[in-house]
């Protein structure tokens, strides 16, 4: 019974081009991918790899336990301190993934009366941390609507709202109006939580993401080491009280094996590069501009984004899959993103740029796109902006 219901779900997904596929990749395969979050090209940096290897020799492969038992090493502690210093926050707690960090923070703070109010397009890991049945959320980046939602919340006297947004939105590449969110939070006596998975290391002159240009700090900042840092793992940056409370109560933190100390060493090496090599961001943004210039020449229907995430919104899931397939055949990797990851009828190819791309990689991609769209009029129509 259970299995036949599963089969039914799979068949239905197939019929509307929404079935997901898991594809293994060989180690050598990396050229010409536009589907990786390795924005700074640190995944293959010899210094990061070397730090990982040294850490393995020193600490062994696994951490052996959860952080409160014996899994938390001096390497973890130094990493947490370096991050707190870089971000200018009181404390940093390490988590095994950004998914765990987001879910952990939200579910734990709900225990003491925090009521989350989400930007609609927040990541699944944020949604999954919301405990209440009805999720309060506001239209994407719409501060006026956020204010209305806050005002209409039926809160008990012992409850406090928390606005939650991403810094750079993962499927759209646009940036949150952080100053206005902060201002609204202050006016409304609400807290502010920002997930800057895609901004950290990438945006701002120092690569501090949402923290680069603002003097204030959100109450909670989450970030991952799996994207621009090129490794894996994640963190929560916050004040002493929230950090202490999470250590006491956050189940993801308490009941899950700490990531390996060697990984902490690799992340430290990566952090050093993020801090001291702004030229990586320089190369990345040159690549972004090159990409956007070509896209404009071809009239492509790009979502407005100034970050490495450049979504080509084609609308129909079938078209998105076809285009991804044509690109794959031409030697380029770019993922078709479909419902429910993004709203219905906004299926897209999510191009992710990297400092590791050369000008030639981008030229070659557009040569291929040009050929594909000339041969496939239906795809051409789906991908381009038409003059009225
Ligand atoms: C990738 C991502 C996460 C999850 O981070 P992981 O470390 O990969 O688990 C959380 N939030 C956003 C916005 C993301 O894009």
C-alpha cells in the first residue's frame, strides 16, 4: 500500500517534468560546470586541501562524538573565534550543515516564544524549523507587507516576533533590503534573523555578505561553509544569551556528531583566503558582468541579480529540463530548478558563476546557448524577452 502510493507520486511527478534525478559525478569532471556554489574556487585550493590533510593526520578522520561530549576540538574552537572576530559578533556555534543550523535555531527559539515571520522565498531549511501550523510570511522583499503581517500577528504577551530573510536569495540571486528589515525589526520590537548562505565570502568588499556594509548586527546570522568556503559545515553567529541557550537546548547541536576537526582546519584555511584575497571576488564579479553582458545581447530572460546566482527563468518545467539537457550534451552543466523549490510556472536554469571560471568558459557557454536557441525555436521563445 505504502509502496504503491510512493509509485503513484513518482509517476505523477514524471508526468509534469518534476521528477528529480540523482546523478553521480566523477572526480575529474568539473570543467564547465555552472551549477556549483563554489563561488570563489576554493574547493580545489591546494592550501585548503593541505590543511584538511594535516588535520586528518593530527586529529583522525571523525570527531568521535557530539560537541558537548568530546567532539568539539581546539580546532573547532579556534575556527569559531576567528569567525566571531571576522563577523564582529559575540559568539559563533558550529553545525554540521546549514540545514541543521536553520532548523535548529528556529525550533529552539520557538520554545521561549519566538514567532517567526518569513520572507516567502526563504529556504526549505528555514520553513522546516517553523513549529507552528500556520506560517506567518510576507511577500518577497516587501517591507510594507512584512509590517502588515507583523501587525496582524495575534501574539501572546510573552511572545516575540522574528523577521527571517536570506541575505542573497538562493534561487533568485537578489539581495534582501537589510537596512529596511533591520529598521522594521527595531520599530516593531522584533528580532531579525538572516541566512547569508550565498552572500558570505561573496558580496561586499570584505566578503562579509550582509554584514559588510552595515554597522548593526542581526540577532541571528546563519551561514554555510559548503558554498563560497568550498568545504562543508555551517555556523550560527549571535550574541552570548542566544548562543548559551542554543548550547543548552538546540537538539541539532546537542545530539549530532560534530563535524571532523580536520574539516575545521580546512575551513580555517579557506577563511584565510576569503579574508585576504579580495581579488577572487574581483574575478568573480568580472565573470558575472561578462555573463550579464552576453545575456543582454541574446535578450535572455534573466532575473534581476547582481550576484553569482543568475537565473534564466523559462517558466515551464519541461522547457527548463530540455534546455539543461541540450547544454549537458554540449558539455555544460546547469541545473533546471523546478517546483516546489521555486513557485509553479517559474522553472529556471540557475547559472552559478565562480572566480574559477575563465573568460573562455563563459564565451563557450554562450556560443553553445546561441546554437541551441537557434535550433530550438520553442526554447528560444521561452528564454528570451519579447518586445511588445
Ligand atoms: C544551501 C543553503 C542552506 C543549507 O546549507 P547546507 O550547509 O548546504 O546545509 C541554507 N540556507 C540557504 C539559503 C541555502 O542556500
